[in-house]
């Protein structure tokens, strides 16, 4: 099974913390919509060429990310879905997700989305508080955040929302209120991230000029523990570092990434993975459009070494409830890698940050917030020659 990710490179305005690829100009929207569909068609044989012995290379998930996919009209989204069905084998009931912002989700739009096959929404709420939304430069306000959820739950069962913690000035109590407000709508999936400061963002500039306080790790860590405790007490499974879902509501699209399944990334800046290599499209709308018009794929490809694949498995495995299988390390990467991991992991076992159960390595509750840093210390890059 495989997935298709479609990057929609348009936003109403730039959020202060965002470093994703997008444009606030919609002038080239129609041209981009046609180019995305054309790329989908051009790449229809990729999986079969790579794995011709298999006949079950079907599309299991379709994911509209961005940017802000809800900036597109229904006909624009329908064109992409129809093009996939016309060029790929698609399972009977694929998960089709649309990332959306609250200010785009009118009742009419939501009804039409449900009619064209979208069956999962990922809504960028981020916070239910006005001051947080202004600090982040979000396009919606608190009332719109609540109103869109009231409408969305009438037409969609499978809804995820995003929340950001560790925001300067956000108390533990305020963070709890954010979570409790989300829970009051009966939402079955929550993705939550610490506010991070990326180098070329407006947030970084605001911090450097002293207009906004820098996020503190200890605040984010406290919020993270509140998040885990509150959601687990309400029946959510913490199945990936930043993702919590009720049983049967895990994101199939994102789980495929973490489990190393193949996927095609469509659109400017989108990444693809075929099991042995990773490729990425150029992060420039004009150059992307020109390349597709010339029937050329605007991407670069990197063949992954054994060490690269090992490092990726360590990173993704530790972030999920599935952990890192020591048996798989030995079978897929060899005894040298298992010996190396056994040596590197010892200090984290001693410090109660990792544990091994049924020959699977996982972070402890104490180690979860530090997962990415721990993973980097386990990378094969640290091997002493």
C-alpha cells in the first residue's frame, strides 16, 4: 500500500512560526491546480516500475497538505482526486485528508468537501485564545475556531485538530483549557506541537528584537506532560510523539510515513520515498510550473545508504508506540548496527529515558519529550572508526 501527498502552496497570510513553502498570492492558482494534476498523471507508473513483482501497489491514503489546501475551490480538489482515480489503483475506502484553516470552513464548503470524497479533516486551530492567535499571526480568531468545529462535527466523524503548546505567556491552566475545549467537541484525534523558533521566520525576528519572549523548554516540557496525562485519561492513545488518537482514528497517512511505507509527494517542495531513495520537488512555484509545463519532474533524488535508512528507522521508531525492533535492526541492518546500538543506548537505559520490552526499544514517559535528541545520539554517524 502507498500514499499520495499533495502540497498546496498557498496561504492567506504567513503565520509567524511557519517555515513551510507557500505563497500568499493566488494569481497562479489555476495554473498550479492544473500542474498538480499533470504531475499526478506523469508519475503514475513509479511504484510499478520500482516493484513490478507486486500487484498490490494500491493507493491507501490521499493527503492534501500545505500551505492551506482549504484555500482551493471544490472543483480544484475534485480534479486532483479524479486524476488519482484515473491513473492509480485506489483501495475501496481510502483515507482522504484535507488540512484546513477555520476561517475557510463555511457550512457549504464542508458539505461539498464530504461529497467529493474527503473523509478526514485536519484543522489548524493552534489555540482557542485570541492573544495566542494574534501572537502566531493566525488568520482566524477564537470564535471562528469554535464555530468551525461546531459545523464540522455535523458532517465529518474523522477530525483532527492542531494545538501548539509552549507559547510565551501561556500558563499551565490556560494550556489545560485549550485541551479541554478541544475535548468538548468530541474530536477523535489531536496533533500537538511545541512552538519552535525556525531561523528565517517572523517569530525569530520578533524574539531577536525583544518584541516576544523566547519559548522556554521547561514550559514546553510541562505542557507536554499535561497533554499526555489529559488525553490518555480521555481515552486517547499517544501513538506518535506529536499525535494522539482514539482507537481506530490514528492517521493512516502519517502512520505510513513512520512505518516506512512508500509515498509520492506532488507539488512544489513535496517529498517522495520509494523504499530505497528519497526525492523532493523544487520549493519554488514559478520554477515548478515551468518544469511541469515542459513535462519534466522538478526534483532531486538521494539514494539512501544503509546508515541513512538505519538512522531514519531509529528516529521514526522511537517517536511511535511501535518502537525500534532490535530483531529488525539485526535482520535488516546487520550485527554491527545492533552492537553499535546496544553500546549507544546503555546510558539512556541507565537514566530511565529508554527501556526494552519484548526486544523493542521505546522511550519512557520521562524520555518522550527528549526523543528527538536521544535519537540523534543513537545515529550511526556517531560511530567511532
